[in-house]
């Protein structure tokens, strides 16, 4: 049990380090739009993942 907890802790720490390594550009709003620091409009796309097998290709 201690090994599992240690492994989970290590993986969590590695994930946190990986997130710090990639600094994303900052976004802000202008009116109803998200824009980057150069004033370009940014569109964010989401992902739908559901536990319902019908919607995720029966996996």
C-alpha cells in the first residue's frame, strides 16, 4: 500500500512540474471576445468525454 501511495505521489509531482514547464500566453477579454496580447481573437475548443458508452464509441 505504501508503494502505491509513493507511486501516486511521484506521478502527481511529475505532472505538476510538466505544467510549470509550459507557460501559455495570457488571454484577456475585449468586449465579448477572448484575445491574446497582440489583440488576435482566440477560440477555445472543448472536449466532450462522457462515461456513457453510446457517446464514446462503446469504449
